[in-house]
C-alpha cells in the first residue's frame, strides 16, 4: 500500500480528482439553476475534459530522468494509470447522468470517455505532460462548433450512440493513445 500512496503522490492524483469533484459540483449547481436539472452531452464533455486536463501533468511525472532509472517496467503502471483515470471519469459521468436524468445513453458516455482518454495518452506521448491535454481539448471544442458538430469524425463526441464513424474514431483514438503512451511514455520536455 505504501508504494501506491507514493505513486499517487508523485503523479499528483489528487489534482484531477479535485478538478473532477469541482467540475461535477459546478455542473450540478448550474443544472439546478439554469437548465431545470437537465444536462446535455456538451456540458458532460466539458466535465470530462476538465478532469483529463488536470490529469495531464501527472501522466508525465515530475522527473523524466528519475523515471528512466527505475528498476521496474513502466508500461504496466502507465496502462493502470491511464485506464484508472478513464474508470474514474466514466464513473463520475455515469453518476451525473443518473442523478440529473439527462437521458444520455451510457454507450455515448463510455465511447466519449474512452476516446478522450486515448487522446490524452497520445497528447502526453507527442507533446508532453504539460500540454498533453490539448488534443482532448481540441476535439471538445470541435464538438461544440455548430458546423463541425455535424461532421461525424470531427464532432464524434456529440454523435448518437449508433454512429459507426464516431465509434471508429473513438476506438482509433483509444488504440493510438494507449499504444503510444505505453510504448514511448511521456515526451521529455526541456526546462
């Protein structure tokens, strides 16, 4: 248990959890005051992306050279961290969905969280921990733009559950993100 606590502390796990709790509370409050207790997919995507953005630096760690000297293999730990992040965000999103009775299918939430987590892993591998959140944020913005939200590949986050191209895009994002993050790890940023 001590190893898990040290890992969580070194990867700043409390930061994304705090961001998710704050985003969830804000979303619940806004839904009660502004939207008659109902939440749509755009606001759910914003909460998902908030948690991912807060988790981005923790996926890279604080000392790249120290991580390289570890005597154990990093890929299983990276996979656990990324998948665990997805599980937490999925759980909170499903809880919000059930609490506010938004009517969003669970399949859409699962697809969106999986795709966004994959984009985060890809972003951390390509750009680094400090800016790894840019890819999920980019697709969140594309999904909010009126003209782009109708394009299944660009606006896959807001497509219905039975849209094949949105599911394929999310699956591609998950596979690319997991493979690149597990294989190469976070990109080394220069200080």
